[in-house]
């Protein structure tokens, strides 16, 4: 038996389901709070990583802000107790309805990604007699050295303004009466494991600061996005990511001006390690060349392996028999519905419980109804 699981309790719950270890989440939040406080940094939790209401409420209770990428995320954040005054709103395709919602709630800041969006926000704010606070999302052309699908800060990506476009943008901002430019925003990618990757980001920001000063623009805040990775290989060894190292890189490399505040939007590193997807073995199938463990969770419950070739540690939490080698697969009619291949598990039989670890981020929230399947339920460890 492995991992920190109350197997006797979990056995009685219909599978598949997400199981969140509240203790791990609370410890994580405590450390993030301490580290950000140390440097006067501000953290907005990236809601897209996990918008489970109870998780959002726990994070809101600790005083963090929220980073949202849709109108419904803004609503979810407010419903969970995040004050609108601590909400930032990013995304390349904000609709008029979403912008109006955010204006009505008086959110802290729109992270603006294009000129037509800037003009739309100005026009909608003007109709309401309001001034919208905005930060320009800048694409710094910094390589995050991560999977292509989660790299966002290269010129070829759809996000933000390119460096060569800034002169034009600053010119347009000056003509928009219902816009107040208060900051810049940069997010280079996700699952970044080496914190040194953020050094070139800091250097780029330092250059940008000089540029904006030259233009007479005063930036109140610098938003550095999220992206800190987690240890998918050994979740029990590293249940809490290296937040000390992460924030220190920014403290040491960013040249913040007097009164300027650094904002962060961590998502995965906050919620990733607290969650597991718990699934039951439906069959153990002997193939011609392989043994397949067929579980009752599939890519509809956890799509990361199929979408990003992502690895989640798999454990048989109800067997302590000697190990054998299996492919662990779901029931969905897609060849990509595979969690791991040629993988050593304690000898597994029909009815065993399997845990897919480090599934707290981009897991439950990405679940779908494909194959007319149910969306998995979720339980917190202190409520079962
Ligand atoms: C996804 C995203 C984040 C969070 O990224 P993590 O890797 O989960 O920390 C932060 N900011 C923006 C703009 C994002 O799109």
C-alpha cells in the first residue's frame, strides 16, 4: 500500500472521483503566503487550474486574489469569496458580455492582449461612465523550455503584444479616455521546473521598465504570470514546490521601482499536488504482448496524458503484492486514452483502487462528457 490515502474510506465511494488532500493544500497556501509577504508580492490564484468551489473557497479564505480567463471564472471567483478588487482578467478573446460583467463588478485589472480589445474595453467602460484599469500583456519572446502546448511567451504564440508593437500601443492608450494603464503582464508558460528559466523574464522586464519610463508611463504593478512546475515523478518527496527558490529569483533579478508591486498568477503549483484521481480496476486483460489494467477513469476525467503526453504517477493503493508490468488504460474509444505504458504496479486485480497522482491542476476542470460519460465527483480529505 502506498501514498497518503485513507483506503478504507475511499473504498466506499463510487469511482472515479477526485480526492483532494486538504492538509497538503493548506500547507502549500501557508508557504506561498509567507514567501509573498516576505517581499511584498501579491498572488492571484489562476482559477483555470482548478475551479472546484471548495478549493476556491479555501484559497480565497487565505486572502489571495484570483486570475481569471473567462467571465464565468470571474463569476466563480466572486461566488467563492474572492473580492472583485483582487481579480485580474486575461485572455485573447474577451467578449463584450464578459467585459461588461467585469466592469460591473469593478475588478482590479484587465490584462489586455490586443488593440481591438483595448478599444472595446474603452468603449464599453465609457458607456458605463467608468474607467477600466488595464495592464498590457506583453509577449517577451522568452522560451519557457516546456511542452509546446503550454509555452505562451514566444512570438509565434497568440498571446499578448509583441515588443515591436509597443510604440503603437502606448500611443493608442493615450487616446483612450476610459482606460487607465496601471501595469504590464507577462506569462511565459507552464510546468517550468528550473526556476532559472525566469531570469531572462526578469531581465526583459527590466528593459521594459526603462522603455516605459522613457515614454512617461508610470507602472504601478508588474504581473509576472504563473508557471512554476511541480514534481510529477515524486509527489510524496516534493508535495510542495520550491516557492522559496521561485520568489527569490524575482526578488534578486527584478529591478522594481519605488512603490511598484510584483503580482503573480500561480495555478498548477498551488493545487497540483493536493489532488489525485481515484479509479477502480474494471478488468485486467492479457493482450498478446502486454497486460492491460483497464480502469474506470479515462481521458474524459483526466485528459493531460492524452493532450500533453503528460505523466502522472500511478499507484495501486489496495495491493502490496510484488510488482508486475502493465499498460494502464481507460475505457474511452480513443487510442490516446492511455495513462501509462510498460509501468510497474503492485500486482493488480479486478476491483483494486488505483490513484493517479498530482492531478489537482488541469484535471477535474478539464473533464468532459465525451462518450456520454459523467463528470467525476470530488471529495476533500477532511470531509469524507
Ligand atoms: C495558465 C495561466 C496561469 C497559470 O499558470 P500555471 O502554470 O498553472 O501556474 C497564469 N497566468 C495566465 C495568464 C495563464 O494563462
